[in-house]
């Protein structure tokens, strides 16, 4: 079984912000594979389902970004899953808007959700679907920037990007990380 964890902040205020693109992708996966995210426990909104016959657990932490690791730790422990079966979907300031990258392990690049997960799990050896959101020219604005809504030009491309990321996460489950990397590292929605 795989745990696919989409990162974001709960509540309407954050619903369509850059930092919540992980939630948006997870909701797309849940809709496509008919998984009703109705369970509320383990500091998350979650449920079990299947992707192409493979058991998955889809979850969105409900503790705000900087405490995302609590949900990851509780879900992995309760369902007796290994960290190697964790797929985290998150925004990435170091990638241009529209760029998608897949990887296993690595640092957190200042991402508080990733930092929390690594701290709570004691390891960074989990799979990641990284979605580029770009970076403000004034780096002192980063905290505000990630909590802003997408610009109109970005919003026009957002559904394609969300779909691409949902397909990538699904392909990791079905075909494995290496196959998914070979397929998706050549794709880019935004120019």
C-alpha cells in the first residue's frame, strides 16, 4: 500500500494559494479514483482506495504546513507502512511555475512541510512530486508569496499542471518511480 500525502493548509483562506497545490493535486487524484476523503483522524483528512487495483491511502494533513509530519507519522505507524511507500506532493519555490520534478530523498530547501515530515519520521527517504510555483524577485516576500493566490496567467494553466501531477503520482504507484521520472521529467506545461 502507498500513502499519498498532499501538502497544504486547511481552511478557506488558503484554499487556492500556491502553498496548497499539494492539496489540489490530492483532491484531483481522489476524484479520479473515486476516493472520498471523509475520514478525519490522525491529524488528517483521508481515506483508503485503489489506483489500478493497488491499495492506496490518500491524505491531506489538517495541522497547517509546518506540522505536516504529525499526520505522516501517525498514518504510517497505524497502517504499518514503510517510509519508502510514502509519496509527498508539494509546492517548490526552486522550480519555475509549471515545472514538475519527481525524486526520492533529498533536503527540504526551507519547505516547512517537508522539514516537519523529515523531523517526525527521522528520515528523508520518501518519494516526492515537486510542483514549481516560481519565486518572487524579492526573497524577503517568500512567506507572503506562497500564501497568495496564483496570478491570472498561472491560474489559466493550473488545471493542466494539477492533472499532470496527479498523473505522475498515479504512475509512481502503478509503474514505479524510475519509470515515472523518465516519463514526466520531459513534460512542462508553462513556458
